[in-house]
C-alpha cells in the first residue's frame, strides 16, 4: 500500500489508524490506534490523539494539543496551540473509568483558541469561536464567540472568523466575505 500522507520520522502511528491523503503529522506526535484522520489535516508537533478519535477533513491541530477518546471534530476545525480536551468528568487515579468516556463534538469550521480547555460532554457548534484560555463547561451554540473561565458568550462570529455587529433588524454583514447573517431568538442563520 502506498502511503499518501506525510509523517515525520519521530511521529508514532499505532496500528489500525486511517489517515487521509495529504495529511501531515509532525515531530513527536502520537496517533493512537483506531483513529480516523481526514484528508489535508495538519497535526502539529507533540500532539496526542487518543484511540478512536475522529478528525474530519482539513483539520488544523497546532502544537502540544491533547485530543482524548470521545472527541470528534468535523471538517475545517482549528485547534489552537496547547488546547486540551477532557473525557472523564470525575477522574480519580485509583478508580478505573475507562469505558465511561463522555463525548464531545466540535462542529464544522469551529476555532478553539490557544490553551483553551474543553470539559467533556459539551459540544461546540459549527463556526463557534472559543477564545484563548477559555474553559468550556457547557454546550456552545453555532457561531458563538466565548471567552473566559468559565467561558461566557460575548458575541457572534462569521464563517470567516470576524465578530458580527447586528443592526436593529437583526442583520449583520461579514466585513471580509460580505455574507449576511440574521439573528433571531439567539440563533444565527446565514442568509
């Protein structure tokens, strides 16, 4: 079988992984068994991806990120440097909780900033933007901008990653793409 992805010689890739075409895995990263990594992903230096994690296509994982069993990321997700996911809500060293992992799904196009922590069992909506250092302790809606510890929503973001400002009719325009968004009952739709 011809390898269609790049892995640095120091990367460790366990058996029974699927790694998509044109994906790059950099120095000292460990891809554990039964992971599924889509096409055109970039896995930075010193990344750990635990068993059975799924990453969609074009996912960018920056250096020093830990992605634990129970996490799935849709296409085009950005995981900032040193962000971390948890997978057990009440860990104890002396008590084995393997097999009791909570699931977390990161929606298409979402961004998780540097040093953010995502507490397990809380999904992140499509195109949401988690600020650097935020601690996510609840589910985050699509397009939401959240910051702080615990993370609190302070606004909305466009698909292009710009903060949206809504007029009196609940309409906002992305300054880069010129796409329009409508805010209705704390729910965003692209129009």
